[in-house]
């Protein structure tokens, strides 16, 4: 993802359209935040399980990628759950059972498909509703997650395409938005502007 002169937002970007035939049920923004927390909780648990399976199968770099994305989803959960908690102080985060892993190549495809759904359907729909309701905090949180998910899909597909010709590059996770960069060639997060020094290496 290239760094732009202005950080991307729904108002200065053209890739926030909702998928044709959207599969997302849209409620109020508060309901959408809860749904996002539920979805991200499932994704985080799934990626953690996929990381263990990748390690067991000898795919150490892919295991590191799954751990990075599992942690990225925890960032989204924290941001979204904080907004829910502000509206409902008694709110408790859901617990979701992890999806059972299969082969590492198919786990990568499963993961990429989930990220594509979130970036092209779920989050654009939730962003549109938050804009309608004038909830700027939710727009910001959903936007960061939407943009990070598209990059997650990209790195998953790159790992899938190179599963038998992997390099040893590290993955770097942005603590502000969950963006993941592969390799050393970056200075700042293209989504939230966090400096490279703040990133966590995997």
C-alpha cells in the first residue's frame, strides 16, 4: 500500500463502495460495532489456530504472518469494543471458538476470502451507516480496519502464491490500525501515519 499525501478516508478515496449483492446485515452503528467485534474475535482466534498448524507443517514464515494478523484483529477489537463500552459500560466482549485448520494453503485462501469480505462489503456498509448517523469515531475506527483488511488479504495471497518459494522477510504490524507490511522497505504506516519505530516485528 503506497503512502499518500493525505491519509486515506472515505471522503478522499474511491475504494469504499459496498459490494454488489452485499451479504452484510446492517443495523445501527452500535449494533454494527458489536457485529464487527464478534467477527474480528472469530478471525483472531482462527488465525491463531492457523499459525499453530502452519508451524506444525513447517511453514514458519506463514505462521508468523498468521500471528501478526491475529494480533492485528485484536487491535480492531480493542478500538471497536471501546466505542461499544462507551455506550454500554456493562458490555462484555464475546468469546468465539476458533475454526479448525485444514492444510496451510487452504487456510491462506480461507483467510484471504474473509479479509476480502470485510474490506469490500462489511466495513464499507458499516462506514456508510456511521456516516449517516454522524458517528465520526465509528467512521474512523471502521475505516482503519477496512483499509488494513485489504492489505491482510494481499499478504495472504502473496504467501499462498509463494508457499513453495518463501523468503525469510519479517512482517511488521502497526499498533495504531493493524496494517501489516512485509519487509523492511517502509517508513510510516500508510493508513494511520504511525512511524516504523512503533511497529512490531514478526
